[in-house]
């Protein structure tokens, strides 16, 4: 395992253990609102700080882009951190959330870690070296037909979105065209499941880089494709993502295309 990835794994496991220790104290956790349906808890902040400190012990000069504390430092290497993806799930005791960590070198994703602390499943990837779950090699699914596929998505949760109607039309068509649509509520874990072949495809609008980075690298290393809604390589900037094995990715793009607004085509 690459030394950077090894540190990422150590940091993710430590943060996951911290999160799980708070599961029986949900009523006592301090929660702040960043906006409607957008929450941050003291657990998010503690887990993020622990990840950063774990990395800094080995790489004190590296930079960070973290969900709660933002961007800090300038360096060739940047750690992209979502300390608790699925905060709303966690706060309700709904058992779907994870830690997501990626490492970018000069703007290119190189390593990714996604850790599900309740199932103790560890997903990892390094550019050019493939991806694994608990040490077993992952590959995207070989499902070829959309009608036989299981796809994931994320429902809009920010009020007043200009693309809400467009998304609902996409969802309606996906419900009719696939064998099922799932919305567990943790995008990083959904992307890891695409890489592992548990989901055949995934799409969501208005994500952040820390939601996507580690999982996108895993999918690419497992033979899948990640693009924006128009099939281009702009997902890091827009936060709009379509992912899947090559056939299902192509079919999802075709399903989504008629519903794209001018804003979503950018």
C-alpha cells in the first residue's frame, strides 16, 4: 500500500471509531445548521480535526480541503476530506454514513479511502493500482441493460433550487426505466458501491468535491466512467455527477439529457 494511502486509511479508521463512539449519545450531540436541511454536528468537527492531525503528523506541509474547515495551506498535495458523509442519517440513528478522504497531487486525484464504520468496510484506491474493498479487488458491474440495473441517486435537499423540477423528471424516468432506484443518503458510499458493482450507476446534482473525489477515483480504477450531466469531464467544478459501468453510464446520460436545463448543461 502506498504510504499516502496508508495514512489515509489510518485517519479514516480513527475518525470512524470516533463517530461510532458517539452513536449512543445522539441526544447530547451539539448540532448547528449551515442552512435548511444542511447540518453539522460536533462529531463532524471532531472527526475532521482528528483526520487532519493524523495526516499532519506524517505530512506537516500538505494542504487540506475539508468540508467543515474549508481550504487551508498551499502545497503540491491536497487532502480532500468529508469527515462524516451522511450527517443527517447519523443524527437520526439511520445506519448509512461514512468517512471519505482523497489525496490530490497537482490537481489530479491519486488516492482515495471510504470507510463505513458500522459495517467496518474499507474501500481504497490508488491511481493505476486499482481499487479494493477489505483487500479484495473491485470491479464495476457487467449489467448492460438499464431495465436490469439498480441505480443510486441523491434527492435535492436545498430549498429554492432552480433545477428541482428537472431532477424530479429525471427521477420519474429512472424509476420507470430501471429495476430500482436507491437513495441511502451518503453520496461517497453510493459511489463506492458503484465501484464494487453493488450499484450499476449513480447520478446526483450539486455535490461538493469532498463528496465525490474518493469514490470517483475508485470507479475509474474499477473500469467505470464518471462525468458531468453532459458527459464531459466537468464534474469536479460543477458537482453534477453521472457514474456507472460504461453501458449504464451511457444509458443514464441518454435518460437525463432531455431534462437538462441550460444551467445544468454547463
